[in-house]
C-alpha cells in the first residue's frame, strides 16, 4: 500500500490532485461588510496567512487569539484544464460557515467545522489563472459543535483558544465526467469476504454501459478480481477474500499484526477504463459477548490514552505529517493499544497511520453546549457525515457522539434529550452495524453498547472501594467523580454491557502555570507511584474491561499530559510501558 505524502484522503486515492495549502491573502471583516462590498471581486488590502493554520496560531503567521466572526481568504490559482475532466475543490475542515466564490461567481456554502466537504467548480473555472475567494463565519455560539474550543472570550478550565476558518487541507482534484464518488467497505471476518457499497455520478439512462472492476491485493499479489455491471448509481456487492480458487489465507488486522489489503476500483464504459481509485482495508471484527469486548472473537482489554490533538504552534491543526506519526509513536512507546480522540474529528492521515500501526481508536464528535432545535440540526447533520467519512478505517472500533452530557445537560430527566442521545445511537447503528456505539460517554447513559465511567480520584484505595462491587448493583445509582451525575439517565439501568474506565488519572506535575485533576505531584517519582496504583486498581476490578488515561499531551493551560505541548517527555516511557504491559488478572 503506497502512501502519497500529505495526500489528505487516504481511503480514496487518485494521483491527479493539487494541494492548495500555502500562502493566501487574508482579511478580518469585523463589521461584516465584505459581501456588500464584494470582496470576491475586489479583495481589499490584506495580510498573508499560511493555510491550513488558523489566524489564532503562530504557524499561520498572524497569531491573533481574539475573536473575529467574519474572515476572508483569497488566492489566484493556475489551472490547466482538460475538457473531459471535472474539477472538484475539497475542504478537509473549515469552521464554521464557509462560502465560496470562483472568479467572482458564488458557488455555494457549507455549515459545520469538522467534516470534509466539496464543491464541483467545473463551470466556474477557466484555463490559466483563477481567483478563489472564501468567507468563513464563526461565533462563540454554544449551539455549534465546537468540542474543546472555548465559548467565552477567555480560555477557562479545559476549554481552549477557538479555531476559526480553514484548519485542514484545501485541495483540488480532477475527475472524469463520470466517476466514482465514494466507496464503503465492510470486511466480514467470519465469512472471509467484504461487502462493498460504491457510489457514482452516472446518469441513470447511461448506466447499462458501465461496469465496476474490483481488485484485491496483499503484498502486491493479486488475491481476487471481479467485475460487475452497474444497474444504479449505487452498486452493492460482495467479493471473496479467500476462496477455493485463490487458496489465500486471510490476514486479520489487530494491534499486534495490523495487516492491510489494497483494493482498487476501476470504472469502465464499454470496456474502456474511465476512472480508477485505490483504497485499502483491514479484516477485523469488533463484537460484544458476555460483558466483554472481543476483537476477532478474542477478548480485548483496552489500554487507551485520551488525545485531544492540539499542538503548541498550530492548535487543532497538525503542524506536519511527521507530527502525526510522532504522536502515534509516543502512544506505542508508552504501552497503549488505543487512542480516545477526544472532542475532535482528526485529520484523516492520523487514522491512516493508526491503521498502519495497529492503534485502536474511539472516534468522538466535537460537542455543542446547549440543546435546541438548531444544535440538534447542526450536530446530527455533521455526525452523519463524519461516520460516513471515517467508516472504512479498521482502526476505529467505537463511535462516541457525546461526552459527559455536553449539549444535553438535562438528559437525566428530559425525555427530549434522552431521545436525542438515543437517536444518535440508532442513526449511527443504521450507518454502521459493525461497531459499538456509546451515546453519552462518562455518565448519564441512555441506550449504549458500552458503559463508561469517568473518575479522577487521586487516591487508589478510594477508587478501589468505589468500584469493588462484584454484583454491580451499585452501578445503577453510582454518582460519577465529584459530581451530581449518575451513570444512567432516568429509568435506564445496567444491562450487562462491557464497562470501561474511559477517563481517569489526569495527574499534573507541580506548577503555577496550569492545572490538572486533584493534588499535583512534586516529581516523577511521586507521579509514577500514583499512576501505578490507580492503574492497578482499575486492572484488578474484575468487571472493568479497559481504561483510558488522561492524557497524552499538555494542552495550553491543562498540564496533565505524559508529554508537554512540544512532545518533550515528562515521565519515563519505559516505566509507564512496563505498568501498562501487566496483564489483567
């Protein structure tokens, strides 16, 4: 499987693409006059910004942390057009309302800050120089999915400097007039085959002349090739990975052996190749049985670390592909087998490297902070897009739409908010039958495949006494750490699900520059003692099937990372790895 450096969409690759990251013209529009004054035709005197870093960051070249609700970008791009191709402009992420003009003509808009979106700009571009103008509107509204972005003018507790505008790669792709739009891969571990749902843009009246060829390879050896006629824009079919003809022994994906298959899709019209995309998949199965999580039909004990995906100079945007790789290497060296990506939909290259390195991922959405019709609309629309966008990655083993009742503060008693949490559960299940869903991580669960606990007690004996309950009767009325929150909302009760301590620890070194959970430790020796005792208590609690330590890195004013914001090691990787490597008894 060949990785194209910096290619933003590793699950659907074409070789013909143009990266638009780099220097753009940029202006603040605090009086919101840009549309009236037609900045898309006459861009005013401007600053320069380095895309995809937002104006709040040092790496953008602007480094202004104050609130600006309307901002503009402009750039001139040289294009060499082919009349037989269409031109697609992709945004990997732009927060929050993004409006696009090409050569002074309005193309369209997108709402949402965390998903990929695209515009077909074929009718707006010309051969040679083309102007791209973008307006982004953002606010401190708690109705927007915002994750850990602050909703006040100043940072507070564990909420950080806002992210405004383009914060992931922007790029152009040339595609045929008729092309493959998307592919959904569902490997079946037990049956040794793969279900495929492939979408195209082909007009129904011409559909009979088209075919799809699918080729599966492992280590450059062809395993299977099959061709299917199209009968609709969406083609559903199944292809064997292992059969009597190929005698191939299926290689399953796991943290110990993250085996991956290449899969290529070719679109033919009257036997002439029209379009081709490449992808990959891992054959693995996540299931739940007898209150345990199983990977490939074997019990899985999760040893995860919470990762918020922030960097000192670039905030939510990875400073480079190498930085993504480095974070995953740090996770492995500390002895963890999984990452809970917290309140962020990460750059898809991160998921690619988790796939390659065998890192398990909980994919968690950025939450709103109030409940109303608008927040429901924003959140549901974007969550559906996120699940579809990231579906093919074998590293993702759990979907987490909501954390700690954020955006549904009345969920213990509110039927409407319980219905919303349950609707997220069911809509996710309708899109993905293969993965567990945690509708509200940490406490006040409604319908959920896994029950999760957040507890930041710093004394191991108190933590042990709290959860040493073999009958599990207390769980139904358990209050979460230092809060009024119970583990279940309303009349919901424990029903035999796996139980995971999905946040604990948060231990911070003594400092007057930030905060952690509980009393800070004075040195590494005290940290190791506390970390080991808390981790051992969780591991010795029979019914708990895994844990997630808070957290991987320091983030701005929050200083409870194993490494600091610049990824400098604070505590010994060797000692922590040894503690994490102890098997559950």
